[in-house]
C-alpha cells in the first residue's frame, strides 16, 4: 500500500469517529475545559501523546543507528 492510500484511510473512517453524542458548543474556554475534563477526549489525547513519543524514539534510534553505520 503506497502513501496515498494511507492518506485516504482517515477520510474513509472519519464518519465513524464520534467521541460522544452531542455537539461541542460554547466559546473557546468552554471548548478547552470540555476537552480537558471529558475522559474520552483525554484518552484520545493520551493515545496521541504516546504515539508521538513512540514515533520520536523510533526515529531517534534509527538516526543514531544510521550515524553509527556511517562512522565505521
Ligand atoms: Zn467532546
């Protein structure tokens, strides 16, 4: 599967991604408070943070391995 196919996947599944029933209304502060107090939003944020940390570690280790290969 090429990169374009991976980029299309989120578009196919986005209609299924409802955090919870109801709408997000109110001003910006209400929205921020809502995002920081709802468990489903916090869980998704935690998943995103963990994925970011795992990705950063992966790319750091890969770049370190590549730099060690070029030193030899
Ligand atoms: Zn919400």
